[in-house]
C-alpha cells in the first residue's frame, strides 16, 4: 500500500500538479466557478515557487525569512506586485513575462469575484481562464523547473516531466476542442 506524502511536506511543483488535477476535475464536474478558483490557487502556488527560486536559490536569502515574506504578501496579486515583477524586471524576456503576469492577474480577479462576491463563471469563460492558467503555469514554472510540463489536452493521458523524472499519469480530460 502506497502512503501519500502529507500535503504540507510536498514540493511546490507537487502541490501545483495536485491542484491542477483538482482544477480539471472540478471543470469536468461542471463546477466552472470553483475550477477557476482552484486554477488561481494553482497559479499562486507557482508564484510561491518563483519567489522561493529567486530569493532562496538565486539570492541566497534565509528560507524562514522568505516564508515570512510570502505570508506577508498574502494573495497572488500582492506576490506579483511586490515580488515577481520587481525581481524579473531586468530579465531579457520581461515583456513576455509581463503579459503572462497580466493573465495571472485576470485569473486572480475572476477568482476574487467568485470568492468575495458570489459571481458565477460560465463554462466558456471557465475554459478560457483555465487555458490562460495553463499558459501562466507553463511559462512561469518552466523558467525554474528544468523540463517542467503540465498538460492541457483532449487526450486522457499526458506525459509529465519534472526534473529528471518522467512518468505517465492521468491528469485530466477535456471533452471540448481547445
């Protein structure tokens, strides 16, 4: 019997995969608004990965201090505004990254309209926002996790690569043509 790693002990990329899988499951269960909420959570986890990579790995700051900063900058919008944008401004690809960060902000705004105002998101809008979330995840995490891929396909099976490991795993199924 395989014992699952407790969620709190999983890596950032493992948390991204788990939440992305839940995003797609919610979409498939016609829970379109909640799928967008979960997609925004997944992007915030990706933002955490970016901040940790930039501040702990590249700039050698103490992990406890970085965790304090992440709690202080609660929410995706604050992490983008206070950390990711300033950290990546000198990057040669900043214009592309800026567009990706705007998509992330749009998804966060949609999440907030559901969570704080009770708005509903239609199937079509949900699909568009999930597709945008996939682009954000691929672009952001791909800069920090060598070989990172996360699927968005109409097929049942996708190949997931994270670092040196490669495994076949059912992530999700979209019945619509993307």
